[in-house]
C-alpha cells in the first residue's frame, strides 16, 4: 500500500522558484529564514510527519477518543500522547510564535507548509496544536501583559494546549445569540457559566493544562454580537486546583475520530478578560482568520495524500487493455493509468493540488509581508491580499479538496471504498473542513458582503492589481490571454452584482458561492501560469528532472482547459439571479 511522502520538490518549487520566499530573510525578525534553513526545516518536518504522525492515523480513526462520564476525562487513541510529546519537544509548536516567549519566530509561510504535512499524515492529531496556535495569536495580539507572561510560554512550548469556545447548542454562526455569562468578581476575575459545543481539544490526556478562550456576555452588555467579550479560562488554576470547566461528553462524528470534539460545561469557572469589554469578536477573529487558512490547508493536505495513494494504485492495478493496444504485453492486463477516464480523475487531482498549494503559500507569503515589511504601503497591500484570500483559501481548498479526494477514491473503484486503503478515511475526515471555522457558504458571504465593500472597496482593486502585475510578468502570450479572459469574466460578474445588489441584497446572497469560485479560478489561473513560466525556465537546468518541469507545463494546459468553461458557468450562475432560488414558497419544497 502506498504511504505518504512529503512532496518536497513541489513545495520547494513554489517557495523558491515561484514566490522567491528566500527574500523573507531580508525582513526584520526573519534574518534566519534563509533558503538553506527553510529547506532543512522542511526536510526534518517531512521525516516527522511520515514517521511519527502517519503511523498513528488509521489506528486513531478506528479507536477514537474515549470519554469517562465519572471523571469527565477524555483518553486519546493509542500513540497520540507519545506523538504529541515528540512534536512539542521538537519545537514544532512554537515554529512561528514570538521569540519573546520561547517561540522560534519563523515565517507564517513556513508553518503553513509544515501544517500541510501534518494534515496529510494525521489531521486529528494535528488539530490539537492547531487550535493552540490560534490561542497564541489571540493572546499575543490582545491580552494584558500579565496573562501573556502566565500562559504564552507553556502554550508556545506545547506543554499546554488551547481551545476556541464559540458555538452553543442554540447558535453557531450567529454568535449574538450566545447565553454564556461572565460575572465580575472582586479580585478582577470573572465567573464563567454556560455550555459550549463542538470544542476541539476541549478535554484530553496529552498535556497537563488546557487553556480555553471563551466568548461570553457581561451583565448589561448589548444583547447582540456587540455585547460579546472574550475570556481566558484554564482547566487548572495557578494553585493547581481544578477550575469547574468540565467535558460533558464527546460528539460521535463521521470523521476526525481521533480529535476530541467536546461539549464543555463552564460551571462558574474562573476566567480573565482578554482585550476590552464587548470586543470579544474582534479578538476572536484574530484566532478565526488564522484558523481559516489552516482549515484550507487541511483540504489540501488530505487531497495530497489521497492523490499519492490513488496514483500509486493506478500504476499497479491491472485491469483491461489500453484502447490503442497492450502497453504491458507480458501481463494479462494493463495498469489502469493507461485509461483516459482514470487519467481524467488523476489530472483533476494534480491540477487542483498544485494550484491550491501555490495559492495557499502565496497567501502565507503575503501574511508575512503584512506583518514584517518595513514599507507601510507594502504591508497595506499584502494585508488586503490576505483579507480577500482568506475566505477563498478556506472555502475553495476544502470544497475542491474534498472533491479531489473523492476522485481519488472513485479512481480506485471498490478498493477505495474499503478500509484496506486509507482514502475512505481521508474522505470522511475532510468533510468537516467545509463546515467548521465558518461554513463555506459563510465564507462566500464574507467575501461578497464584507471583503468587497470594506475600506471603500479597496480589497478587490488590490486583488486585480496584484494579479495583473503577475500576468504582465509572464512570457507565454497564450497564458497571458487566458488569465486576462478569466479576470474579465470576474470583472463582468462584479459589475452585474454591483448593480443588482444595490437594489436587492438577496441577489448578493444568491451570487456569493459562485462568485467565490470565480475568484478562486482567477487566482489559481495566475498561479498556474506563473508555475508554467518557472517550469519552462527550469528545463535543462538540472535543479529538478525535466519530467518534473514537463509535468508542470502540461498540467497548466489541462488547468486552463477546465478553468475557462467553469468560469463562464459560474458567471452565468451569478447573472441568473435569485429568482429560481427565492421564488419558491416554503410549502413548494
């Protein structure tokens, strides 16, 4: 059976040939992030993912997490605790965290690449430190110094893990409906009471303490999203006593069974305010935005492993003869990779994966520029790119990553449907990525209803500016024209939407999902055209084998074959308007 090998050549090609990420070492604080150092880190990360995370994945899926209703404790699958300890001791938890509290201070882009490897090899296990990173970001950005000093060192070292406690039984996306209360105490703390659901890593046995970041409402706060505050609530207090924040049970899920998804009951638990009163959503979005990019990478990581398995299967599985005559005359049948329909499924996976990787890394690169560049105008432009790309990365990579994994399973026939091969688990694990951290429909609404309009409509202008600059740098006239065609298709859709949404906001809601997909195709087209350019330049250089470069060049052609027709379809869907969606009465469904 095929096992995962980190696609280091593909990763390094995007990092150093396409993005020139070695230039990050010129930014203040990133002086150590040279190409040599990044390559060395990724080499070690690949060994860790392949040899430590990967062996625990299937057994973790079968065993799952176990809840003890008497003690409220959760036991993770066999091998998880040891693998996590190795992860923390290796310094992986603090890769991009501030050096002030023991982190390595390396680029976020590097963490995204390492996250991809973790997601490919054991998504369930990778989610525990993944949520900690969000907690670290929120505390670093918004907490008082005393809280930073008490909690950041252990979170960054991985000695403790963090959670994000938003959802309640009666509300998910509409957080203004939360009922969890925070009562001020004389010592400056707060008593937190309420129930949260779907809390990843809310209780487990891998660390000594868990730091919950909890949304709650203060007495007299506005009864809306404007009345939400954020609180830090640890499992154990400084004196070692147990804080009354207990797991009330585990969700029984379709996938990610090694990830403890908990119901959390806060029974007057002691907590401390993070940031200002009634500005909890602002603080929480620091976590959410980082988490949304990470979730997009989950879609990519799972699809990469599924592709590797299905490609290996297609090269070995003998079934029927090639339509043009035997390719393996010494065998009773040819390997199924000779068949056009199998190649169709493999090519769909390849063009998605490599384009998605480039999009994700491109966004991570701009995230680092937005934080570290010494030119304010560069920081501003890169922040615009990150803001508009975040819902695209989250939604498109998880939607198409799931479809890509499904194509892997389909190409393997009945074998893909069995537990003898890991693809069926990857498909189950990947389904949740389209839902959590804001469903993909919510991402589309965020793009259409917010990202297109904030800052006076500056974000889409920046998007077109950056994409057109990359197109202008191409030396393939055909690719230039195809990218321009796609951008013109998007511009036409935006013009229609701008006119219609002003008259009727439901038109924007109806157009949101196809518009996000159209944005995604445009961004991916520029990524593929740029990769093809760099691959063409690399032919004969000896840096990679020519077959590697030729694979990029030919895959780019296949991408454009698919993208142009898909873009027209999405534009037609947008301009069809809301009528067939909204004219139906409820009783007519």
